C-alpha cells in the first residue's frame, strides 16, 4: 500500500510545523525549508507505515 505524501503543507500546517520545529530544535525555518523538512518526515513515516502494512499480510 502506497501512502500519498503531500509535497507542500497548507499555510496553517506550515506555520504550525515551523512553531514546533523552533520549540524542539531552537531553529527557525523558512516556509520552503519547512515544506522540505515536512516532506522528508512524512515520506519516512509513509515508508515505515507501508513496511508495517506489508508485514501484516
């Protein structure tokens, strides 16, 4: 099962992602940086979930 991963976040999600990133990593991100980092994170998550789903079968 392939999980679709968005390439960009909505404005509200991007803002929230940047707030959380600043809180946890003490580093401010631009909108583009946040989109790239979120895409990498969500892609990794999709791979993990896909792997777990394939193991169930």
